[in-house]
C-alpha cells in the first residue's frame, strides 16, 4: 500500500543528531561533575580540610604546602630551588672567585670540581649517614616551630645540612638532589615516628629492611586509632581588608598579584581522635575558580602536639 505523502515521515537523521548531542551533553555534565568533585582546589572547604589533615595524620607540613598559595603558579620544588637551594649551592663561590684568577673554577658547588674523595667513593652509605645525622635537627626544628614559617625551616635546615655534609664528606659539593633527598627522608621519618611502621622487605633480595614499630599516635590513642578531620565552620571574609594587609612580597615570590584574588574565606577545621581534639582556623583565597590556603594567615601549631 502506498504511503500517504501528506503524512509527516519520521526524520531519522534529525533524531540521530538530537540523540547525539543529548548524550554528549550528558557525558560532559558527568565528566564535569566527576572532575570538580575530585579536584580539591575547586572546593574551598576541601582545600582547608586537606591542608589540616595532611599535617595531623603524619606531621607533614612540608607537603601540605601543595594546597597553598605557594604552589599556585608553579611546581613546589621549583619554588624551593629558586629561593632556598640555589642560594646555598652558590653561597660564597663568587667571593672565592674574586680572590683568584683561574677562570676555570666553576661558579656553583654542584660541579664535579668540588667532589672530594669521599664523595667520589660513596656508595650511598655516607649519604644515608648524613640523613640520619640531620634527623634529630629536623625533629627539633619542627617541634619548636612547626611548618607555618617555611622560610625559617628551609633556611635553618639547609644551613645545617651544608655544615654536617662538609664535616662528614670533607668537601663543599652540594646539589639540589642531595638537599631534597635529605629533607624528604627526614619528613618521612618524622611521619613514621607518629604513625609507626610495618615490616618491610627488599623486593629483590627479600631481606628485611625495616621492622614493625609502634608510633606516637598508637601509644597515645591505642591500636586501630582513627584521626578524623572535618570542617566545623565557614565564614566569608572582607576582601578589601584582607588585601590591605596581605604580604605583597610573599605574593610576588608566588608569582601572584593582589588583583588575582577575588574572594577570601575562613574555615574552622576540627580534628579529633577519641577525646583528643584540636581546632585550626584556615584562611583560603580564590584565584580564578581554584582555592588555596594562605599559610601566612593559618596557625597549625596545635597539630604538631596532637599526640601529647
């Protein structure tokens, strides 16, 4: 039977186009929701919570800065290199060069020229000894200051590292790798002193390289302890007042200007384990769609004595 041409025929092509864009829109919405829920920086309360939780769980104020203004415009490690490592590596080379005429003498202590016999012959044992030697100083530094004043920590730690390495190796050789290795090893050990350790074995030889140990948290709170961190309160702060008092030199070192900041919030973050509680007031600022902790306006000292 012939079709009645006056009837409207179903337009499959149009339907396919509508379905395609409908599905595409749904997928975009799903991806966007998933991305924003996982990307902490889009959620100021999560930024504040993560900053506090990173510190209280393992005493790791060092890595907590990855959620701060300091890490907004470039990699955290590059900031540390520029302001705290390179000045040490080049600490007094130029002064020494002024006293000699040999233009072949390199300008930085990260050159093979400065390697002594012990450095050339080290199989990693002396480097490990240096890390162990530095740990008591790191622990003392954090116990007295925490990580809120990163300038004090980095400057004091690296000055001490230069002193201890020269005493141990007998030369002036120094690189950013040596500095990062020692500091990050000490940060890890500090965390393990809080959390304890499990038996660990070398994956190649099967030999035990570390033994199970009880940490300060387990001693204080018991086996199976659980530290809970949550945002208790949130308030908008006056942007003009904040900008009038912000440290512009610090912002410049982060490659940020005052004009970049569009909003400021304050969060009261509570961390608890059993009856033990501590509260930290965290200031977070918005740049674009992302949020960052202003560490200069945040006092985390209570977190470093949480096990006491």
